[in-house]
C-alpha cells in the first residue's frame, strides 16, 4: 500500500496504473487468492457508481448543467456577490447527487464566462465552486466516492447519510461560503453590476435555452434521475440493493434517451471504476494481514475509549491526510479500521462512519490536490487562462477548510458524543 500511495502522490504514473500494480503484487505474493480478491471487491459500490455515471453522462449530453447554471445567473440579476453564492449553492446541491468532476467541468467553465461578462476576477468563483462541491458531496451516499465506499461497505443507506451528515454538511457549507464571501466582498463583490437585464440581448449565449442541446433527452434524463434518487431514498424500505437502483436508472435512460444513447457507455470514467476495483483488493490484503486492526488498536489506545476524542481523532486525521493523499484510497483503507474501533471500544459504528465521511470529503478542500474536484476545477481555470498558484490557493482555501472542519467537529460532538 505504501508503494501505491507513493506512486499516486508522485504522479509519475496514473493512479489507476499504480493501483493495478498493487493489486497484482497482492495476488502475485500470495497475500490473497483469486477467490479472496473477488470477495473483497465491493461490487455494490462499483455498480452504484457505474449507474450514476451513465445518468450524469445523459444529463451532460442534454445540456442540463449549463442550462441550470444560466438560470441561476439570471436569478442573481447579474450581481457578482449573488452570483457567487448562487453558483456555490448550485455546485453543492448538484454534487450531492452527481459526480463532482462533471459538476466542476461545467460549472467551472460557466464561472469563467460569467466572470468575464461581469468584469470580476474568476479565482473567487473557482475556489468557491471547488470547496462547495466537496462539501455538498459529503451530504449523501452518492455524492462522493468515499461516501459510496463507506455506505456500501457498512450497509448504511441513502437516508442515513441525508439525516445524519446532511445537516452538518449544510451548516459547513454556510460557514465555507460565508468565509469566501466576506474575504472577497470588498475586493470583488461590492461593485455595481456591469450588466443590466436590458443588456442581455447583447449576450445571447447567456440565454438559458441556448444551452439545451437535446430537449427530449433533457426531459427523459431528468425524469429517470428523479425516479432513481427516489428509489435510493426508499431503498431500505423497499429492500432494494443500491447498485440495482442505479443500474435500473442507467438502463431506462439508455432505452428511452434515443438511438445514440449506447455511446454514453464509452464516455464514462472507466479509470475510476478500475481504480476502485484494484483498491478494494489492496485493502483486502491489508485487512487480512492485520495491518488495519493494528491501526485501529493504536487509535483506540490514544482515545482510551472516549467517544468525543475518538470522533475528533477520526475526523481530523482523515481530513489532514486527505489534504495530501487521494481521499478515495484513504477512505477504503479506513473502513476496516473504524469497524475494528467500534468493536474494540463499544462505540456505534455509524458515528465513526459519519466522522470519516466528513473528514475525507471536507479535508480534501485544503490543498489543490486534496480531491478530484480540485484538480479538475483548477485545470478548467488553466485552460481558460486563469492560473491559481499553490500559495494563492492555500491562503484562502486552507483557513476556510480548517474553519469548516472545526464547525463539523463541534456539530458531530453535539449530535453524537
């Protein structure tokens, strides 16, 4: 696992290649047999992610993201501060149900275009969108890959995340957005609007209906997406497997979306699916050799069974490590650790799961490489001629992240300790 982490952080090879190398070594060295490796793979998580990828790809093809973003721009009446807050809220809401990478690609591009029209600097928008997307993704089981891993491995449902993590994520989002708004208010947002409603005719590309590429596909994909989310909310009550629900939604959109829909399968992120599959095998090897149990005992001995201290340790350790390491492999490695911590210390497992989910998702905001949304959002800025340096990112995002984590820590203790 150390070799895999080193290769991922060094970026000398693609992270999928690094994980596949680790999985081959686990099998080649006899740590796991083929049957054991297959058993350790969380097929439910992979099925859920695959199905959601198809649904998001259909929404992308229809022009949904740009359409809803332009509606938000009109609702804000082209005032920079309002646009910033609405865009951040939109990124958080979308990322709670969709892949944050896709959200950042479209919202980031839209933010660059809007900032040029409004004659404000785009960096506040990019940083606000990135951090909001990661926080919004923590609110549901399908929002971020770490949540998918945690939820499916520990048999926690969509509603469990919404009820227990959702309110904390909402409060943390308010803290984060408020921090960014106050930080940039005098510099960027307290300017009079440079574009009035009557001037909209000069910017026809900002008309929401110009963003729709396929109206029929938009209607079909939104209907199927709403149906899928409803089933995800009710899956425990209906005794449905979440992977089945997501795959059902993907099948429906492929059937009714049009004759070109099968091509969506070629556009989904296969790298992520292979990455997760290999990662489960590596973590299975660590679990079998007892490495993760030893880590759990070490954390338990430090906390001495104190619930408040243990929740805090899990939150901050996962957050700080997620700032410098990819939060997906870290979450996968920590699931067996918190399971052992729960057994050894008599602490309810869901409480530790919520702490881990918030730590990995929010902690990723701390650095430019902390989460996939950060890397993609900053890359979108680079393509648009906007470079965000490490010092510039850290100067604003790191204090906002630490403040968000402190708020999450306080709310966790109030709720669960």
